């Protein structure tokens, strides 16, 4: 794309955002009114409005020919608000878990078919310097992923285990039968664990976080050097307690969803 074409594209995006701002401030408006607000020709405003309407970001009242904000905006806002609320609740719990465990505590979601950390806290003595935030990881080689597989819906578990499982490290479990046995152990103990399956020298323990209806909505993960985590006997309890506290804050009252 040439610089001129890129400039035009950027200008179009800026004008589309300006339309949304005008509708948010002034309510129902015609194409002509929006064109005046933007300082552009009416045909330019109508082209932008047509694109926004196709994506349900604006809606046109066929009776009055006036435009208003579209139904997709609340959907997008609910996603942002939901993630923000989860992070807001999870942050202090991650900090306390990191301090109590002496390791890195991470709050993670299942997005599409990947585990995505959205909040983390590290103890002052933690040697882990990498940030996991925003990265995507396969479910089968992460402790949080195994927590989702163990405690989440059976249909999701079957689908994710049916595909080829990537061998990320020499210790990654790729045999569905062995992984299923690990998930059975996780359901019995309440926590899922990995041993050098995502990164050599790194172990992790994770517990599921339940929403009001008993569905798994997230996981809390404690990770650190393999030799250190293997020597700790209290990490299961600390992780379970932290996940239970966050589940209660989300409205979970002890009734699990059917899996």
C-alpha cells in the first residue's frame, strides 16, 4: 500500500470514529447532519455510514432516515468490561498468591483454543523475568489449560484432545490417554499441574475459577523453577484457596456445572 493510500485509509478510520462520537453525543442524526459535523461532503459521510451499518456499529431508522449507534457496540463493550472486571478482581488475589508462594501467579483465560494470561504478579524473590501477559499457549501443555480441560465441558475437552497435540518440549504430554489420566487426577485433587511441558525447567500448578453458574471461567496458575516447585508441599492448598476466593467474588456458591 502506498503512503497516499495508507493516509486515506487512516483518515477514513478517524472519520468513522468521529461519527460514533457524534452519535454518542447527539443521539439520532441524519447523514447530512453527520456530514456537517464531520466537515465532509454528504456522499463521503454516507459511504462511511454504510460501512458502519454493515458491521452493525450504526443503525438507520428507515422511517426517519436518522442514524443511531448500533447493537454491536454493547456487545463489544461487554467483552472489554467483562475482562476489565475480571482483572480488577484477580489482581489483588494474584498478588497475595505470589507473595505466599514466593513464585509467579497468573490469571488466565481460555480464548478460542488457547490459554491467554491477562493478569500476573511475581514475588520479590522470583527469578522469573519473562512476562506471560497477552501471549497465547496451547491448552494441553499448560497447567491452566489442563484445569480448563479437567473441569470444563466434556464437549470442549473431547474436541481439543481430538486434534494433534504439539510437542512443545521433550516432556510435553501428547498421548491423549496419558493426558486424560492427568485430567482425572486433576479432578480428584482439585489442581492441574505441568512438569517442564511448556518450557524446560519450568513447572506450574493451576486451579479452576468458577462463575456464578458453576462454569469454569478462568484459572489461577502458580509457576516457577521445577526444582523449587517439586520441593513445595503447600502450593496445592495456596492455589486452591486463591481460586476459591476469586470464585466466591464472582458469585460462585459451590454448585458445579455439568461437564
